[in-house]
C-alpha cells in the first residue's frame, strides 16, 4: 500500500503510517530498529531495494531522505513531500520516502526525529556522499551506528585517511564489511597452521579501500609489514602470509571460489563470493555496538588491551 503526501509534515506522515497499518492489519511492534538512508534520487532505488531485502532479517522502519534542489525561480521554497509504503510495498517493515526542498533540506533531522520508532536503535546509512565526520552530522548524531561506503567515492584512500581522523565509536564502512569472509578464513587458517607469520602481502586492484583496510588490520594483529600488491582485480584477489614452514595463501583471482593453501597440506577450494549490498547491510544490523576491529583497521593500531 502506498500513500502519497505533498507539502506535508511529520505529524501527517505519522498519521498516514497508522492509517496504513490499520488498513492492512499490520502492527508496528515487530519492528526492531529505524534505518535512515540519506541518498540522492539516482541511488535511492538501489538503496531501498537493499534495505528492503535486509528487512526480512531485521524488520525496520526505513526512512529515506532525498534532498531535492528546487528550480531557480523556486529556490526559496521550503517543502516536504513524502511517500508512505506499508505491507508488501515495504518488505518486512514500513518505508517512508522523504523528499525535502529548500530550507527543510538543511534541517532534515527535524523531520526525521518525530518519525523514529520509540525506544528502538537508529542506524544511518549514506550509500553515497557521506559527510566527512558522520558522527557529527545532524542525522548521524541520532544514530547508534553510522554506515558509509568507501566504494562510492572518487579517492577512497584519501577519504579513508580522513575517516581515520574523524572516527567515533559506532562508525563503520561497507568496505570493511566486505572483508568478513576473508578475515574469517584467515583466522581459521592461522588456527590450523599454528605458525608464526613473518611477512604478508595483500593483492588487489589499485586503490581498493577493502584491500587497504585488510592490510592495516593484518599489520596491527600480526605485527608484520604488509605489502600492497596491485593485481588485475576485481577487488581483493589474494592474501599471502609468509612463515618459516611455507606460505599460507588465499587466492581468488576471479569468480566465487578461492583456493586455500596451507604448509604441508593439499590446496582446498572454498566459497568466497562477492556479496550483494543487501547482505552487507543485514550483517551490519546484526550488532549495533561499536566495531572495535573496524577502528583497528581504520587507524592501523591494535586495541590497547590487546596490544
């Protein structure tokens, strides 16, 4: 069910949500969080699709904030339009698409605040055009977790360094989330091999932010210098850990399969696919506390208690 509201207010949107739930007989009590997506018109569809698929695991109220530019003659016009979706139109929750014009765009937090689910955590996701300091952004201040994506910027390694300077607990990035299968496999490989790592290398396409985060994480955890090796890609293609007994290698030149090689053991084939955005978002929503390992990867420094 869709309800379109033109030149509206937050109170009218809340009323439309209640009316929509009554019409389809769906309560709001099953929703566990509020997800706020801040994006542009071009990327709104893909972001909404990913959030909708993730909502089947994490039923949520999704608020999509799209800041629109009024025509030149109407540049002083301040307006809020909304599209309320409930039922099958909104996945396993409910969705409100907010299009702001004029002065309202500069105060989107005042529109979003009355629409947050009471006593439920808030997650803000910027698929593109994330602020330099997400934790200080007016919408970021409302959230327990703030999700950005270094794959959406032109100079990811420069932005990565800037994020390290402005990091606050609760920040995370999908470039880090994409590494979860790699980190799990590397940890499992080291548990099996039980050897001391003396050198390391990460192979990836040039300027890949996930590869840089992985290299910094390995440096902090293994206390060795990690070489950055440029490959043809796509994304991260291999990790090589040197030991006195031979190399530990995870190699994925292309496709969904990788080869794991351990000293003294035959190579094994493992599943290591490139995951869609919906799976990345669903993973991030499973835990809403601060991601300490992301902070380690971002800054390249080991946690004080484990250093």
